C-alpha cells in the first residue's frame, strides 16, 4: 500500500477579505470531503491572527494529492483564492505521515 501524504497550505489574507476567505475555505472543505483518496481535511484559523489561515489535507497517496491539486487548478479555485491573498499561497507536501504506535 502507498504511503499517505499530507499537504499544508498557509495563507495570509487581506484584512478586508477575511469573511469572504473564510466562506471560500468552508466551501473548499465541503467540496474536498468527498474527493477520491482523501483521508482528512481541516481548515485552521486562529482569531488572534485573523488574517492567517491554514488548510490541511491528508491523502492515501501522492497520486491522490497530485490529482486533487490538478482538479482545484482546473476549476480556477487557486486563482479565486489568490485574489484574496497578501502574498502567494505557501504550500508544502509532507511525504510521510507518522501514524500513532
């Protein structure tokens, strides 16, 4: 069986676009929940830093993660999100998910 992979996406949102960004991320979470190969999806927000968000996804394989990114890109979702960002989206792939013993 292939190793799971996690992907984090950190965003710094324009102050005046926080509400719209939170709504968009909620929609992304709902849409992502049924994506093939998805294990978990979480959106993280700290009200002490209201302009910073993190999106965490975990997939059954690298191929599933790459397919997800391609799907989002083809739909134009990254462009929609980018319009709300202060700086480019920061993504990182974590090729090894450490499971509890």
